[in-house]
C-alpha cells in the first residue's frame, strides 16, 4: 500500500445535497429539478477512508473549534 503524507489539507465545502448551479438554470428553463436533487452524504467519512481525519461542521458556531482541532492534529 502506498501512502502519501500531507501535513494539513483543509477543504471546507457546502453539502446542500443538490447540484445547485445546474438546478438554477434547469428549474428556470424546464420548470423541473429532476436529477439535481441528491442524497446527503457524510463527506468527512471519505477522508477517513483515505486514512485522514474528516470533520463535520454542523453550524458556524462550532467552526472555530473544529478548525483548531484540525490544526492541532496536523
């Protein structure tokens, strides 16, 4: 097994369970959001599947604590 060491990589992104950029135009022109609504996914588990540590920020109130925890484990 090959493993790569990245000391810290923070990639925050929104999980709104839809392809919002595509949905905007599609709903406007087709009046339908078919195939743009997705299931919610636990993306923090993807990081763990690659032997990294993933975090889930449920609200902006706890973001500073989670970012600090990420820095502490790096």
